[in-house]
């Protein structure tokens, strides 16, 4: 019947939307992670704007954690909330000052989405 066909189409559309959202979230999460890794790589360089800003403005315990070879991405993201560090990152990468950091849910940094990316 027509009602059943419409219900089936609607159900299929909802399933497609779900997978589109999941794929988009994975793409955003992967891009964000790569960006945060590159920020850390720049931080680890002896002479970088990012390193200078972190050493001047981040708490000592955060600096110690960042000196690990593979700090948590949530920590790097947290450091970006320090205005001077964000400005140094933007300057180092050549971003315009008025470019905002994407406001992504913390689910993009850890949890089930991380498991999907790192343990396919």
C-alpha cells in the first residue's frame, strides 16, 4: 500500500541520515585529531611561537604533560582555550586572527567515536 511505501522510504531516509552523520563525525574527529597532533609537533620544536606561548601561559602541570611524546588530544584541545596559545597556534599556521576554533562536542575527542577510529 501507499502508506507502507511511505513508511519504508521514511525509515530508509532515517537510516541514511544516521550513517551520513556518523561518517561526518568520523571525518571531523579525524581531521581534528590530525590538527591537534600537528600542534603538538610544532610545540615540541625548540623554537616555535606555540612552545613560547605554552611555556608562558599554561599551568606547569599542563606543560609537563605536553612534554610527553604522545599527550592526550583533550589536553591539547584544552590548551587551545588559553587565548595566547590559540593566537600563537593561529599565527604559526598562518590562520587569520578572527578564525575561530571549531566548537566540537567533546564526544569528538574520546569515547565511542575514538574507538571506531582507532580500533576498526
